[in-house]
């Protein structure tokens, strides 16, 4: 699926593209339309328990099926959404569709927690909590089945507001995760004060795990400290079995990456999980 995506992949968001070029405005309008008319789609990537291999949950990742440009990656359009008011309806769309999917799975007898990525802007938005509560209620999904992933940098932009939002969200029973950990400048000491339950180690530390002693030391000590704070640790970007073996020996909790499975549309994800369970 990813390979197909890459083949049709077109770069649309160039660094330095001015805010109000005609091209940029057109794209902005097209994204607004895609949000309104379901031109977006979610793909789901499993997270598995490193020790017993069992499916532990999934991450919902956004795709834009552009009528002319093909499949567009979120790294191409999320920044544009974040620089405009579009990030609000976009995140609302993602949360709503991810929870609708969890409801379909529940109705089919599958209990699969979903993690959704939210932006710094969303965290600072006073509407976020209400939006999440409303969507959970409409789809009748227990809050414990929703996890929200926030990057370190999102927390550092306005630490006070971030802390109060995280506290409200966690108070609802939602799990909060720090995404791409290690790429920002926050310390574990700062994270200790946050109502966060999950730490995802960035894939730039995971990929060289087997060959680079410094990276192995960083990952090992991050896992140790995170555990001493009671956090669950997820390794992202696990691309081969040797990495998974090292993570297991280090006591990492969950793993996510191409070695396990690529992000896939719901039907393919379900087929994967059925096969995975019987394997
Ligand atoms: P992320 O949240 O860190 O998501 C993980 C990214 O790594 C995904 O890229 C996933 O496809 C990719 N990945 C997973 N396993 C592997 C692996 O083994 N090797 C490598 N090289 N990559 C792997 P994707 O789907 O292109 O998303 C990129 C980023 O876009 C995400 O990073 C997240 O920051 C953002 N994003 C995606 N969906 C959403 C969304 O719904 N809302 C927001 N605000 N951001 C989103
Ligand atoms: Mg993420
Ligand atoms: Mg990540
Ligand atoms: Mg990332």
C-alpha cells in the first residue's frame, strides 16, 4: 500500500512556498473541500506487544486522495493545515472517523484501541475537549480505547495550556502519548510532571539500534527512565527482526513499524490482524 502511495506521490508543499500564492490558496481550498466531502482517508498501523507479539492497538494515519494529484502524504499538507484554521476541522474529521472505525470493530467483536495524532494548535484550542467528548459519545466508544499522540514541541509551545488540556483529556479516561520522543528538547524530568501514560521513541533512534552503540544507549536509558516513571514505551519505525530482538532484550513494551505491518486501509488491517492472531 505504501509503495503504491509513493509511486503516485507528488510533492506539493515546498519549503518557502509563500502563504498566499495562488497555488497555495487553491490547495488550501481543495483541502477544505476534501474535509467537507470525505476526500480524506485513514490508514491503520498496528502496535504489537514486543514480548508476546499480540496486537495492542493501532495508530490512525491520515491520507488525502486528491482527484488529480493522487495520494498526498500528511507531511505535505498537515503543515499547511496547521498554519491556517483548517487544522481544527481536519482533526475533528480524523477523531470522528477513527472512533467510527473503533465502533465498527467493537460491533464485530474486536477490541482495538486507536491512537490519533493531534497538532500543537489543537492542544491550544479550547474546543478540543468538547469535540473529543462529543465524538466518543456519538460513537459510544469507551474513552480508554482512544489515545492522543502529541509531539514534544507541541507541549513546549505553551506548557501551561498544554498541561491543563492534557489534564482534562486524561481526566476523561483517554490515554495521552508523547510522539517522536527524543527529537525535541524536553527532558524526562519535565514529562514526569505531565499526565502522560505513553512514550513513543522516535524512529531515528530505533533504526540504527543494532549498529550504533550511542543510539542503543539512548534507547536503553529512555526505556529505563520511562518505566521508572510508570510510562509505557513504544518503539516506532521497527524495520527488521534484529531491531525487535534488541528492543525485547531492553524491555521495551510495544513496537510499531514496517517489519510488523505497514499502515493499511481498514479491510487490509483486519485481514492482517486475523492472520496475525492465528500465526
Ligand atoms: P508519526 O505520528 O510519527 O507517524 C509515524 C510515521 O512513520 C507514519 O508516516 C508511518 O507511516 C511511518 N512509519 C511507520 N512505520 C515505519 C517504518 O518502519 N519505517 C519508516 N521509515 N516509517 C514508518 P505518515 O503516515 O507519512 O505520517 C507522517 C506524520 O504525519 C506522522 O508522524 C504525524 O506526525 C503526521 N500525521 C499523520 N496523520 C496525522 C493526523 O491525522 N493528524 C495530524 N495532526 N498529523 C498526522
Ligand atoms: Mg504518531
Ligand atoms: Mg511518531
Ligand atoms: Mg513522526
